[in-house]
């Protein structure tokens, strides 16, 4: 059978066109231009995703600036930068990207970003709201996969879904949305969901993927998923993207977790790499910015998660006494 190749480039163009109209309507209504700041630890100019966000934001009228920081920056310095952005009322949205600096306390840094400005949904408050099926900011990569499923009318209710990988940006959040109830504030997708990871044996992985109606990958292993691991007509969403050297030609090329050439012969729908999930991620990042600008997620300052987040950020001890 011939698979439907999901065109992420065209889908992203459609989403960005919709966002452009939203921005124009927002600004023409007397509001200021949406503003996002990206704190980047390392060399942002080498990051294709960040460069794509810059270009797309410029095209639709969102003010984005990269704040470069050295790889050896200390936690306290980065936290001070985040605090300034949190307190700057002209900044609507904040992203912190730390691709290489392993010496930093990553989650503490993500938690320091105010939930109301957290573009990537990494703050513990936004993560908790996602798990509880409440309206929240979803990490843009997971949001991109969900957008693909919905816009291509891929049915999830009662279907078997297998997520390969448990990353915070894709694996865990998309698995959560897949198995969540559709009646929540952030409607879940009602799929029967399995999650595989680095400790899943190859035999067990193959056993699960052979029964899957939907396979979503986020594992960073080039061409891991082969056609003999899948059933005919499966929907395959490849969230991997790695630069490798072709053994035959010696040329460098981007590949995903899925053997696209072979799997496309038996799948129902499949995303290519590049040109599949990636462009949609860029669009969903900017969609998240507009959600924050428009205050579409109602954060109650008294909710326990928000109080905990403030305590973590300020590094204070909090004792809560409940009067029975």
C-alpha cells in the first residue's frame, strides 16, 4: 500500500498564516506587539530550530530576541536572568534552551520561568496541569504531534498507541495526552497507550509496535523502526532528527527514528524527516506564545502548584498549616 506522507511544511504554513491573522487582529485592537525572549546557553546560530523560530516569528509579527549565554554560565547567573524576564511586564513569553551544559540544574531552571510565560510548558505547574488534564501550555513538540493527528483526522479513540521514548518535550507529554480522557479541559485522545524507553527490550518493543495503530517516536536512534515491527496501515509519527553519514555515499543527511523508505511501503500515514514534525514544532511554539499573550490559560495565584513554584524559585521553605 502507498502511505500518505504527512507534509509538515504545508501544515506549518497554514498554521502560521492563521497565527499571522491573530497577531494582526491583536495589534489592531490596540494591544502591543507580542514579545518573546529566548535565553540560549551555547551558540544559538547553530541551532536550526531556534533559527526557524526567529524567521517564522518575524514573518507573522512576533518580536523575538535571543539572549546568548556562555556554556559555562552558573545556575545563579541564569536564574537572575530569568527573574529579570519574569519581572519585565513587556515580555510575554520566555524560552530557556540548554542543549549542552550538563552542569546546570535543568529542572530548577525550568521551574524558575513563570508559568504564565513558560512557552515550552516545562515548569512544574504546567506539567502538573497537563497530567491532570487541565488547560495548560503543552510542550511545542508534543503539541505539534497532536496537531498533526487532529488536522489529518487520524482517529485515536480506542486505538492502540505506542510511544517510543519518554522525553519531557515529546514522549511523556504526548503519551499523557493520548491516554487522557477527552472530557477534560485539555481534551485527551482516549487511546490505549504504551510507552517504551531505553530499558525496553527489542523483542518487547517489536511486540508492542506490531499491535499498534499509531506509533510515535522520540528515541534518537537512526532508523530504529523497521517495517517488520509494524502492521499494515499503521500511522507513524517520527519525532527523531539526527545528522548521520550515509554509508554508501559518505554524505551527511538528516534521518529519523524510522526507516522511512521501507516503512512508507506498509504504513497508512507517515511523517518524513526532515519536513515532517519539525516545521510544525516551530509553528506550535509561536501558537503557545499567542496563548500566553492572550491569557488563554487561567493561572490561579493561590493554586498549590503556583505557590510551590514560587517557593522553589525563591528557594524558601514553606510550611502549610491546615485547620481541620
